[in-house]
C-alpha cells in the first residue's frame, strides 16, 4: 500500500470508527438499511429484523478494485487518492459535515455496486470532456440536488461543483486533507 493509499485508508477508518461510535451512542445499535436479498453486502451484520431492516457497518473491500479499465477506456489516469478511496471499504453512504455543511460520502455497497460506480464515473468524465471542462470525479453529494463534491483529477484538489458546471469553490488541497476535516453528522 502506497503512502497515499495508506493515508486515505486511515482517514476513512477513523471516520468510520467515529460514525459507528456516534451511531451506537445515539441509537443503541449499528446503522440499519432495508434488507434486499439480491443486494447483499459484506457490511451486513446478523439477520433482518421484523421490519426487514438489517444492521451494517463499513468493512474492507474484499478484492482488488481495478480502475485500469476506466483509465484505458478514457485514455487518462485516475487520481490515486480517489482510487484508494473507492478501493478501501464497502459502505452505505455516510453522513458528515464540512464547515457545518451537510454532505454524504459515497461508497460501493458490494462488488456489483463497484461496477455501477465505475459506470457513473465514466459517464461523469465523458460529460466533463464533452463540455470541455476540467476532469473531476465525484465522491460525495450535498443536500442540494445539483451540487456534488469532487476531486480535480489532475491536481487532487477537492471542489464543490454544480452538475454540468465548472467547480466553483475549492474546499481542500487534497482528498486526505478533506477527509481529515470532516465530522460525522447524524
């Protein structure tokens, strides 16, 4: 694991520990998600309850996630911090805040979701290329439907951007730095 990968992994691990700790303190259980026997994840804990919800917690990705398929199809390398981010853990979205602004960190729930995530990343990059804009890759959403948080693929900076528009507000110099400044928002 490279230094960048290890920093992202450790930052995510700390966030997840905080998330689980705060969730257990507030709700006296792990987070829950509606159970779907066709959308199983290693994150799931135990059996579904009577309301068909199952407890879950983030867990390490079970296989090597390959982004070289995207890189070769699009002819550009993907930012290494983003690869580490999406390759480290399976998880449901995690609520957080940055400078008191609510956001949800996006992750893959299972192997099939990794494929879907990659397809969405490809679509986003193709849109950016068509619009002749800087290539960014999203990793979080905000409470505003048209605003995402993304990483500039070339510089690694974290930006706020409206879908289809150029990034408009720099939030951090790197993904690792951004993750380190987040707090959990339950």
